[in-house]
C-alpha cells in the first residue's frame, strides 16, 4: 500500500467526524424506521417535543436550542404546519413568531411515544450500566467544540 493510501486509511479509522456521522446515520435510521408507522421522522419527533417542552417564543430560539440551521428548520416547521401539528403565531413588533403545538400535534406525540420508547430501549440495551450516560456526556462535550 502506498503512503497516501495508508495515511488515508489511518485517518478514516481515527477521524472523530467520520465515527460520529456513521453512528448518527445508524441511530437516525433506527428511529426513523420505528416512527414511520405514525408518519414522523426522528427529526420531526424531536422538533415536536422541543416545541411542547419549551414553548419557544421564536423560530430562532428553536434553532439555537436544537442547533439547527434556519433553512433546515424552516423546511421542517413548514411540513409540521402543513400537517396541522404546529401553528406559528402572529409576528410581534420584534418580528418574532411564537411556535405552538396544536392538539393534533400533541396527539401525534402521544401516538409516537411508544414507538420512540422501543427504539430508545434498543439503543440503551447496547450498553453496560452507566455506559449510556457516559456516552451522552461525551457527546455533549463534542457538541460544544
């Protein structure tokens, strides 16, 4: 193997970004498959839960909280709004628009929760006691790089 090929292989094996992306795709696929029967992706489920939990006063607040760029967030919010799961409030003088969960949105969370719970248990079962909490702490540190 020539030097560049060997270096590239070592880099790919060591790269934090590649490892996190691969794991992220696998986890996303697991949750998306689990939530498919209720017509949600894990990104949409997470967004609905953030809206229900924090009652954000603006789209920007959701983006900052979930670390999602404005374009992706706007596209996902538009889809949830079309489905009748959220409502956007009237813009105030500061142009903020409150994002509200509808009754249908709350019902969708309730419907999805057992499916999410089953997928979450599958992930947690991969770890020894305490390892999953360590993983969450490690990922939190990475998120703040």
